[in-house]
């Protein structure tokens, strides 16, 4: 699996991190590793490049558009 840090300027608190954790958990082939609201970032693992796109879409759907850090 590939591990990557994603940043979203919309992350502001632990509730944001919990929402993203839930969204990532709904993407097959992906898992949430950690989150840091101060850095406005999460670390995720995924199995394929297309899974990363699904992760980003899931985060955006929850209001957290993300870019690779």
C-alpha cells in the first residue's frame, strides 16, 4: 500500500478529522492512518492510484477538498 499525506485548508478541529476518518473508511482499498488539525492534514494508505482519486472525492463530498502534501 502507498501512504500519503493530504492537506485540506478546511480542517480545523478533531471533529473534522473524525469526519474524514469515516469518509476514508468508506472507500474500498483505503485506510485512515492519522490526522493533525493544526497541520490541516491527514495521512492515508491506499492500494491503487484510482483509489487515491476516490479518497479525494470522498473527502471533498464531506467538505474537505484535499491536495497531496
